[in-house]
């Protein structure tokens, strides 16, 4: 399985990948250095992912020049610290009219 993933990524050219608007927005807002500098002690964890998700993670990580495990750790860190938001939910909140102040 690992060898198949490496073969798939061998010809990967990040400049030729077309990201959706949401994917591009997510990628533009990644702050990997912030996560990496804050992590001190770490624990090992095994996780099963759909192969398609793993390949997407590897491509994103490759584009940013970091190991995909670091990217996964960063996403998990953002989620558990309430820094990871649902783009559709954020768009709804930003598009909503401002609440009227009560006198």
C-alpha cells in the first residue's frame, strides 16, 4: 500500500493541481509553523483513512514542503483548539446582517 502511494506521488506536480475555491482558501490559511513550534511532547497514534484522503493529504503536505504527518497533526491541533472552522458555516455568519442592538 505504501509503495502504491509513493508511485502515485512520484509524478505529482503541485503547480498542475487545480484546487477548488474552498481547498485553496484552506491551503492559503494553513499556519504549519505555528503548530510545529508549539508542540512539545507527542504521542504515537495509528489511524485508518480512506486512501483518497491520504493521497490528498500527501499532496497538500508536499506542496507546503513538510511531512504529511505534520499536516495531519496541525489539522487535529486546530480542531481541538477551536481554530478549525467550517467554511460554509463561516460564510453564513459573515453574510448574515448585523444583529440590531437593543436600546
